[in-house]
C-alpha cells in the first residue's frame, strides 16, 4: 500500500498551489521511515498489521482445510499444531492487540483531543520499530522452525516436552510487549497533558475514553506477560525450576501469570472496538449518544474488573472451589458494563436520522456479533456449564465472535469511516456494503457451527475428530471461504480508491468531532491554530442538513 | 461422510441432564434480553431512516432510570444462573466417600486406567452404572484433561498435583472420552471410549481381565525385558511415541509419506529404526536387528497389536 500512496502523491513541483497534507509533506521512503508524525506512524502500522493479518488468515485457511476430513490425512499432526500456534501468536500479538489502538488510535487520538501530535512522538516511532523487529523475527521463527505449543505456551509442554522453537518464539513475544507498553504510556500521557483548551474529560469523544482505558490495561498487564515469558525462557534454556514439578515448580502458576495478562488483553481487543462503535453509531444515527457518561465509565469499569476474572480460564485445573466461584461471579459482573454499552447504542438509534452506509452496516453487524460473543461468554463463566464446554469448539466460537466479530468488524468499520480522512479519497460505497454483508454472512457460517460442535463435545486443537462431526466442520470451512472473499473485497477496493477514488471533502459524513473540522487528508500539524472546544461531544442537531 | 448428523450430545448422567437444563433455561432468558435489542434496532433503522418523515421530537440523551434498569435487571436475572451453575460445580467437587475409585494416568499420548483390582486398560474405561465413580487423575508429563462429553464433565491431569472427577452414570452404553487440554503432537489421538455397564457386566469384565494370557501377555513381559518400556511406556524420561492405539493407524513420516502401522511396519521399526523416521520425533531408538529372536519379536508385536484399538 505504501508504494501506492507514494506513487499517488504528485512530484514536489506540483505541490505548489496544493494544500500541504501529511501525505505530501516529504515523499521519500526516508521521510516515512523516520517520521514522527502520529498520522504517518498510524499508516505504517496499518500496512504492517494488514500484512500480518494476511499471514494469520492463510494459516487459518489451512487449518480449516485440514479439518474438512476427520482422519487428519491432509496435514500431519505436527504441521497442524504448528499452524494453529502460528495463527494464534500472529493474530493475537501482531494483529489484534495493535490493530485499532496503533492504527486508528495513533491517527485519531491526538486529532480528536485537538493536539498536534502524541506526547512522545519519537517514542511512538520507536514503538513501531520494536513491533516490526519482533514481528519479522517471530514470523521467521514460526515458519522456519515452527512452534507446537499453542499460543498459550502452557508448561511443562513448552518448557520440557516440545521439540520446537519455543525459546526464540518466546523472545519475540517478550519484545513485542515493549511496543504495547510504549504505545500505552504515550496515549495515557497524551490524554492527560495534550488536550486542547476546553476539551474537558467529559467532552472527549468516547473513542478517546476507550483508548485511555485500553492503554491502562496495556501498561499494567503487559509486564506480567513479560515476567511469565522470561521465567518460561529461564526454565527451558537453563533448567531453572519455576514451573517444572520435578524441580519443585508448579505448572499451574504459569497459567495464572499467563491469564493475568491474557484475559485483560481480551479487553485490549474489545474496548477499542467499542470506542469505534460509539463514533459510528452516533455519526450514522446523526444523534447525540445516549448515556455518554455511562458509556465512558463502563470503559473504565471493564478495564478495572477485567483484571479480576482471569481465573475463569482455569476452573478445572484444581483451583479451590471458592476461587472458582469468585472468578465466576466477577466474570458475570464484567458483562454488565458491556451490556450497558449495547443497550445505549440501541437507544442512540431511536429517533435518529439513520443512514445505512458501509460503516453503519459494519456497526450493526458488530453489535449482533458482539452480543452473541458476549452471552456465550456468560455460559463459559457459569461453572457447571463450563465443565462441559471448556476447551471445546464452543470456546473457539465464543472468542472468535469477540475477536474476529467484534475487533475485526470494528476495525474495518472504522477504516471505512475514517478512510476519507486518512487518504483524502472516498471508497466505492456499493462495494463497501457488499463486503459488509459478505463479512457478516461468512463470519456466522464459519463460527456458528462451532458452537454446536463444542456442545457436542469436540475438543479444540484437535486435528482428527470423530466422523459424526464432519458435516459441521465442512460447513464451517465453507463459511471460511466466504469470509476470505469478504476480506479480499475491502483490500482490493480500498487500494483502488487510493488512486481512482474521488477526492474526499473535509467532512463527508456531516459528522461531529474535531477530526472532521480539518481538511482531508489533514495537514502535517493537524490544526492551523489550536482549536478551542466550546461544544459538547456529538452535538448533532438531530436533522441532517440539506445537501 | 460417515455418521448421522447430530445436534445434541448423548446424556449419560443426572448431572449431565441438569447441565442441559441450565443451558436451555439460560439460553431462553438471554434471548429474551437480547432479541428485543435486535428487533428494536431493525425497527429504528427502518422507521428513522434518513429522509423518512418520522416524529423525532424530544430525543433523549440520558435517562437514569432506564440506565439503571437495564444495568441491574439483566444482572439480577443472570445471577440466578450463576448460582445454579455454581451448585453443579459444588456437586462436581464433592464425591461421595463410598465412590468406586479408579486411577487415571495421562501421558503423551494415552490414558491408562487402573481398576482397584489391578486391572488396567489403555484409552478405554469400563465403569458400572448407577454407582458413583471417582477417577483420580495424575499426569506423568504435560498437562492433560480427561473430558467425557456425555457426562458434561472434564478435569485437568497435572504433573505433580492430584486432581479428580466423579460421576454417577445412569445409562449403559459406549461414550467417547477425550484429552481436552492440548498436550503436544498426537493430542487428538489421546481419545478413547467409556463403557458404562450394568454392574454384573462390569464384574464379568473385571474377572475376564484377570485371566488374559497368551502371546500378547508374554510379549508384555518381553516388552520390559528388552527395555522397550523404558521409553515407550509411562514413567520414561525419553520422548518416544506411545504404542497404544498404534496398530492399524496411519503414521506420518518425516519425509511426508504416511504409512499404515501394520505388522511388517512394526517389525521393521524394531529391527531398522533408522528407516521410516516418524515426523515430529527425534530418532533415538537402537536397532534390535540380531539381538532378538523371531519368536520373541512376534510376541512383542502381538503385545503391541493387543494395545491397539482397531
């Protein structure tokens, strides 16, 4: 995509007389690789994570292909295990976690609060370099050698019994964590110190609130993952007994450390999606958001309670009965702020002026998938039910509804909504709607059968399975091909629009928010002069102006 | 495509039936809480679509009573199910003291079950019906989990930690059991069958187990005398493929071929282990060519056949 952006920008001579934008402010590769402009870094992240998403998606496609037959005759068990590990590691750490925060967050957060950049622009660039270094290294490790432990790296499989490249894979995960931490620190500082005059906390767009909550989680949880991975590294490399029961360690401790990070990080994937939703729903209902303060506080509540539910991954590993019950109750509690948001968005639409443009279609699809993902999470949080569906395809379906359904749809909805702002070009609306519909259908066809498979008792991470599960597996794999096509649509027409799309006006959606008050694409320093915020968020007049 | 299309798992205990009841009731309640959202949004998307004349006066941006009601009412309803499901969990963690105790040992990649009378079986588990059965779980290597869908129950088997699960099956039949915690290369082969039997059939089965002899039994003894069990059986420190369920199953080789483990393959592997290297394993096995008599070789193969599942 970068070449296209560069090629599209006119040669330096021609810029005279054209408004200066962040895209034509320096056109060399160097000017991109050494940029400290938060918008350019956002674009760099967009290109990088799109690449890693494609890699992860290819692995998923191969997994679905292998599962078309029950006897595992298409791949070997070893290759299958390495594929789903690659899929998990790449998708979690190199796509989902950085997706919305590092692309849309980087691009929009400073503009939305009226700042000309993030608080630490060079740290921001460093974060991208750390990310890329770790990502390229990890990809090499996962393809050249392969790792067969699953993305969860459970001990003692990972420390003693696996014959694969666990050590370098763990190092890559440790390093990419620093990229998350730097971004988190940067966003927190930016929100605290860089808000424009008049931009009070409760005038901030809800997307900024969600970014703030996300950043708190990144800064507080990621170090725990680093610790867990360092200990795992010591044990595998030097035989220090931390998790190995033979040396006095405890394998369950690894699970505690791992999920203490990995459950909150689910909210790192979901909260930004919720932030995007609040922007999309208000813009396309053309109405003030219902219950602004409830939505803002619910983001913070999710971030806080999300730290105390990790044990629900471990109900059946011998933790005490009272821990099990406490974690179950807290997991029910964390559903409350999520439910608040969903009800509030529905209420926002009431008496609006609703335009079903592509971003709104993504938003409504998002709400449906998130609700399914959320309520199936309640089944998993219920102790007696989890005894049956834990570690089955029910879990696989549930977290894909949350991570693919919620995070990816929000990401794509947001990309469409802000595409005119990022590139200065409009995408083709018709194809946008087609892709949104295909995405919704393909997604449900892929993952809805997995709920049934899970309840029937098909364990996850199974390469071979009893023949009576074959029909549902074929259905799921067929859905995956529809989903793959739906992913290719936006990739194609968005790239096409960079060159051939029509020029975007500053505010193509008649939306509110500071990002729509500046030209598309924005000038290098965002605002000609520091904006003074004297309006409430989402102050829609409740009537679309006549064109 | 083999096997009938099924949409609900078999139910083999009262507790399994109760789990189904919670699931169904919870589903109904959650549908009541969420389907109205979808209907309402669809209705609004139509009624208030841009350009359509509709009454849009007095739009609300906040309403504390509504906010609190949709925060607390669904939570209150959900808590009923928290309690209901937690009671099932409580039951799962408190086996009756008089339960029949069977030991289960998980290792890469097989389950070994040992009955109180010393009868042992690989990957299959025979239990009497209408009697509480407690399975004591341990693992000899990585974390495994014993999962029996028909009983709606699972529990991890963890190295260095004793866990258990218990059930009271009330319907005779054959049900599947699995390892549900990912445990390495052949994780998906670590599965078997649970036989829930009439108590008298179970007694008969136990008795029959005590009198097995013949080639396979002699092979079992040779299996340890020649040191095979040092690597291929539980308790070994060397990572070698488990031979349970091997006979008749496909074996992926390092060079990409897949061969069926028949008698000749197993014999070749014992005599010439450097050939037909298995994908995912380091070849460490010594050759037994010239070190074992043909009759002993056959006895060992017979033993390996006997622990095969096909």
